[in-house]
C-alpha cells in the first residue's frame, strides 16, 4: 500500500485470514503481510527487537486471549506504537465497539462482509485510502 511497509493482520478466524491473503493477491498488494492470531501475539510481534513497525494494522475485535479493544488500549499508551494506523476489520456492529475504537484513535472501522467479492471491495477501499494517505 505505502511503499513496502509491512501490514500486520490481527485475526483469529482462518477463513478471514485466507480472504485477506487472497484479496491482497487479487489486488496486487505487495506489502509483506504478517498474521497474528490475537492481541497478545500481536503485541509480542510489535515489541520484538527488530525495531521495524508495520505501516498499518488490520485488527479484528473479537479474539481469544486478548481482544482488539484491549490490544488498542495497550498500543495507544506506548510511545513506540501509538502512531501506527489501525483499521478495524470486524463483524461487530455494536455501537459501543465503534465508540471505544474511535476513542482509541483508529483510522477506520470496516465491517467484514460475508461473501468474498464484497470482502475484496473492503480491502480495495483500504488499499486506496492507504495509497493516498500521508503519514507523519
């Protein structure tokens, strides 16, 4: 999307992971995609010693061990991670989840469609936004 920055996908559902991977291929997104399966695993990846930060995090909200909101609260308190753009990619239509997410500084809130064609369109929208977006 922006250059060759890594995109971190935090998602526990294998079908959704595969849909993102297939969408990236179909849309020719060449950024490396790192997949973690819950908030704890994602934090472990972000806190590793390589110093590399992803250019974008695609975050599910409903996950085991540490959900997306808990993950966001921790990330936003960390000076090294708080500026990483986060787009929520979820099935949750709960107003509380939307409010909590936006209060924690997310860049967008996208609903996961049920069918693959619509899923590709959501990823296309994210790709277009991040291709045009300028970051500090």
